[in-house]
């Protein structure tokens, strides 16, 4: 019986470790260069665009310090992309995301 419990405990720990890795965000390896934590950036982003965060990443991009958290936030009016400077916490972007359908060419969306 001891071996079964020990095995179950080991399996549970392995699952927990796998789940933790699965919840890491893209760009997390850059976090050591950020002065603002992702939790603080999430709070700022949700104040700018209240809703539910559907994706998040830390990336290097032009503007601000060059390091930013980017969040896609589902709001009552659609999805917004909010960029937060990872060094200052300033809001760098707060724009409506275009859907793939609106990006496609067609009679409603002629090529520009």
C-alpha cells in the first residue's frame, strides 16, 4: 500500500510540475530584464481595458524601453491589445484588435 501511495504522490508531483511549465508565458526568459512584474503589468492593462486576458507575452519591440508586456484582452466590445512597458509600467498601446475576417481581402475588404 505504501508503494501505491508513494507512486501516486510522485505522479501528482510530476503533473503539477508539468502544469506549472504549461502556464509559463511566451518571453518569460526576458523577465530578468524587466523592472515591472507581469502581475503588476496585468493590473495596469486591465485598468486600461477591463475584461479577461486571453493571451500575454513579454517581448522586445520598438517603443518605450524596448521591452514590453503585451496582453490581448477580451472586452465587451471586442479584443484589445494593450502594451505595457516592462521597465517603467507605462501604457504603450491600447488598440482594438482586428479579426482575421476583417484582415482578409474580399468585396467588403478590398486590397489597399
